[in-house]
């Protein structure tokens, strides 16, 4: 008769699960508000959508205190170096949400000035469609990221070993 | 012609200069502007009264009904005007209604659409061999819907598209094609709106969702007299 | 073999502590931005400080340059609406109105009365939307954090109305050359009226929280003051100019749309400081509701897009059935060419004079578009306002100037 029969979920949960659970419910975003999408990002924090229901309302303007960067807006080549430096300053594990078509692919701007997708300069975990995405879509992206974090190993960047199902 | 000549620099109603320093250069300044500015009252300078009032205001908000929409459970009310992602309308036989005319490809501001036309043996000969919309380019502007001469591309009600890989956002025919019944509300809206000033141009929606002009009943494709 | 030299260190060799007379430090260089919550987007300010005093400020822009003017040369006139939306993204539709008026002036298109009224309505809604964001963000910048919640509460209600009209929350590609995209339905007019009836009470609440608050008052009063002559020399327009006492409003000075027929006051300030700019914006919100009330009560009936077969897409029902209209549709979409010429059209946007200069070579694309963006020109006033001010005031100055970098860098 083991403990796991009495408290099956609690005690026998793997440490990885616990860490993943804690991480995904306390995301501290670093809002890289560059342009129009930033306004919708503010609306997401605002009263109607209230991102704090997902534990992600603590917007930190210092990269050192945050673990998910929301790139909201058009990234120009002039800004690209700055954005990369901000990303480098964030402590691991860190994730990136590309909000809006501009951040995801350059969107409307196929020209000399705009980076065609922030994945040129940093790894992106979740892409979001829309110009700007509705706050609903951003919340969905946060949920998708939470799902992804729960699937990660304890170091935060590597997916867990696949579980073999017989 | 200098740019400023082109604007009708006519004086507004009641032109008269206001601020003395600015008068000569702005003859068109409004006659009686509303001057704002007041000093703080004694009560306000003592600070406590208004401060408590403002705190009280915020405090009372706590007992109001909140306006938060709890998103994943409580979705937004979908109206036919909503611009979701653009999708293609499927005919009854499963083929796209699109004839690969390329007009949407031309008009799309971010150039999100890519069409390769092909030929078929059916009465409507042209159809797209590949039809790709890059959803990470699309800005949901609905221009493609407005210009399509076949009512083949409409905005759907799907608006929350997220993903982890960029490839997932490149939608091809398989993903884009939606049966006309699903899009009926939007198609009706398109018909109503884009008839513009011409009430006579309204044609009753055909049964089954596939467009067929009553004047050309029995023929697959209207052959115009010109 | 090395020789060791011995030297006695004396007090004179130590670095000298500062004497009584020279307590002030060296000028300090400080870079604020481009990622800074108070710079409203991506503006970098290179500051040189003497203690807490600003002795020099150099704004560095271009972090949001998106090449819009160049882009315009490759886009049709209709497509360029998508880029004007994203100029001042707090008021996308007002920018669209500016571009539509420019193109229509060039092509000489008559816009029906109802379309003009709808355009005026959305212009005023956009002014409200921009000022609401300003009130929210300006409140946060000066320490009144709850203002953000109240301002966005009202803005969400406003967005619900626009969402229902256009299908998108922001950056609605709603205007068409010759009119608007869809009609304003009757049930929406009822909802708009209800919103407008509520809204003045909400402005009173904003004022309760800010205007009479002594902290806010001291934070804003006398900060970033410029004179009327200085503002005119710099080309400042909009609320920032009116705060200095110059009652210039393009809605009155060079009327467009239905503004000549409408009753509204132009608020002006007296001193041109941040507090005046705040008061002017709050009063403009009141005037906008007044305008909206007048418009919604007497919205003219009729077409919402010009009945103009040469310039507007033909009715869709006919496109499906008739070859002529089909060809017309193709021709209008791909090859709509206004005549050769150049025009300049300015409108009063929330931040000031938003002008489009358009040079057409008679092709389907503009030959050159120059955008006179109010934010860019108002930004120049940052220098005279900030020099000599305290470092803590710079946030209040930026908040009250309220430039939008999307419009500034274009
Ligand atoms: S995706 Fe659209 S809304 Fe977002 S920054 Fe780009 S242009 Fe602006
Ligand atoms: S909605 Fe606009 S951006 Fe999207 S595919 Fe259609 S035309 Fe292109
Ligand atoms: S405009 Fe319509 S018919 Fe023409 S290619 Fe596009 S979807 Fe097909």
C-alpha cells in the first residue's frame, strides 16, 4: 500500500509537471509595444478582456524580470538590434509571442524598412494572425503558450521525452 | 499650382483673429473660442476632499457589474459584419466556386494570395489548381471579397488563429474550402451590401447556396449578348 | 635583475574630494528609449542632464519607419487606405477620411450627403477614441493608474459600435473612394445615441479623478510651457496649438465634410502648458459628443456611396450576370486612373493638421505621396518644452504632447 494510492495526483506528480504548472500560470510578459498592435495589447490588459485571469497581467518593462516577450507591432531593421538586446537580457527560460502579422511575417510591409518576421532575429513560440489580432486572439495565444510550457522539460527550452504508450 | 492654392482657404464662419501674437498669420482663427482654465478651489487645494471623493468613486465601482468578458468560455457575439479569415466557397460538387480570375490576388494589399490557374473539362472551365492564402500576411481587409466577381471568397467568422509554426498559416485549397451553407450569413450580407445604390440588382439568394441567375436558368454559364 | 623603486604616497596623491563650491556634478548623458513605457512607442530621447535639470534633449526617431510613402507608389489608390489606417493607429478611420478627401479632390468625385455624414460621424468617434487612449495613458504616466481602466472601459464600448459597423476593431478598412464601405444601419444609430447619452457623465468622472486633483495639477501646471508665437513658428497644430490660445481648428478654418453646418465650440487654453493641453483635450471630447448628437439626430437619407459608374465598383448583382459590368469591375479595380495633377488636402485629426499631398501622373498608382503628419511636427516642440525642465517632467511633457510614432516615422 503506497502513498500514491491515497493521494494519486498530488504526491506522485513529477517535479516537471509541478514546475510546468507553476511556470505557465505566472507568466510575466515583457511588452515590446512597437505600434498599432500595442494598443490592442493594452486593451487585452484592460477591463474588458483582463489578461490577469491567466496570471499574465504583470507587465514588466524591464526584461530582467520577465519570461515571455510579446512582440506587438512592426519591427523595423533599425529597431531589430534593440529588440534582440532586450531578448538577450531576459533570463531563461523565456518565450516569445509574435502578435500580429507584422511581427509574424512583416505583414503589410514588404519593403526595405521592415523585418520580415521577428523569427529572423529571435525564436518565436507562438504566432498570431490578425492586423491587429483581437484581444481574444492574443488570449488564445497566451493559452497556446501555456500549453506549450506545460509540455516542456524542466530546463524550459527542451520538449519532454516522448512517453511510450503500449 | 502650389499645394496650398488647391485648398479652399475660405474663412470659416465668423473669422476674426484671437490671440494678439498670432493674429496676422491666422486670419481664419475662430471668432469666439471657449477659453478654459481655472485655478483650484480652496477645497481642491486642501486636497483631502477631492481625494476622498475620487477614492469613493473607485470604491463604488467594486460593487458594479463588471464588464469583463471571460474569453474562452464566453465568446464574442458573431455578427455577419465580422471580418474573420477569408475562405473559399465550395459548390455542391465540392469544387471551388472560384474561376481563378486573379482579381483578389491583384487587389490584396499585402499580396497574401497566390493562385495558379488550371483548366478542367467541366462547363466552367477555369479553376484554381492551387489557391494559397498566407494567413500571416492577411490583414482581414475584405477587399478580396468585395472585388470577387464570382462570390467565391468571403470572410468567415473564424478570427482566432494562432499556431506554433509559420507553415501552419499557409492555407491551401483543402483548408480554405468551406461549404456555402456555413457561410450563408456572410454571403447574404455581401449580396445586400455590395448591390450599393442599385436596388434592382438584388437577386434572391438561390436555393442550395449556389448562385445561378434566374434569367439564365438551365444554362451553366451566362453568355452575355456582347 | 629588477630594481625596486620606493615612493612614499602622500595625501596629495589621493583623488581630491569635492570642495564646498563645486558640488554640481558633470553633465550626465542618458538615453531614454526606444523601449520605454513613457515614450509612447519607440522614440529615443538622448538627454544631457545637469543634476536633475535637462540641458539638452535630442529625440531620435525612425524606429518605426515603415516606408509608407514609398509603398504608396506601388499601391492602387484604394489599397493605400490600408496604410493610412496604420498612420495614427488611435484613429484609423480619421486618417482614411483624409486620404479619401484627397483622392476625391483630385478626381473630382461628388460624395453623397449620407456618406459625408457617416464620414463626419466616424471622424468624431475617432477623435474620442484617440483622446480616450490619451487620457488613459496620460493618466498612467502621471500616476493616475485607474484612469487607464476607466478610459479603456469607454473605449471598449465605442469599439463595439465600430466593430458592428466595420467588422474590425481597429484598422478597419472601411472607406471607399466615393463613399464608405457599408451603410450605417438604423439599429446601430440607436446604440450610438445611447452611448453618446451616457458619455458626458463619464467625462465628468474623468474630471473628478484628474482636473481637481492637486497632485495631477501640480504635475502638469507650468510644465512644458510654450508661447503662441513659438508654437506657430514650430508649426505645431491641433490641441497643442490651441492650448497656447490660438483658436485654429481646420474644421472651422478650412471646412470639409459637414463641419460648416455643425455647431461646436473650439476650446483654447491660455498658457500653453501641459495642464492646458489636458483641458483642451477633455473639452474636445465634450464638443465631439455634441457634434455626434447633432449628426445622429439628422442623418440624411440616400446613398452611402456615390452613384458614379466610372469611379465606384458597379453593383455586385450586375457583375455576376452582365459582361459589361464584369469588365467594368476589372477595370475599376486594376486600372482606375485619376487625372494628372497635384492636390493637398488637410483635415483636423486628433493631433492636428493631417495633410496628404498627392502628385498624380495619371496612372493607377500615385506618383508621389507626402504625408504631413501632425505628430512629426508637434514633436519638434519637445525641445523648447523640455530644455530647462526637471527630469521628472519629461514624462508629463511627452504625455501631453501625445505624438504617435506610427504617424511620426510613417
Ligand atoms: S499587424 Fe497590423 S495592427 Fe499590428 S503592428 Fe502590424 S500593421 Fe499594425
Ligand atoms: S482579406 Fe485582404 S489581406 Fe486578406 S486575403 Fe483578402 S484582400 Fe488579402
Ligand atoms: S476574385 Fe474570386 S473568382 Fe477571382 S480568383 Fe479570386 S476568388 Fe477566384
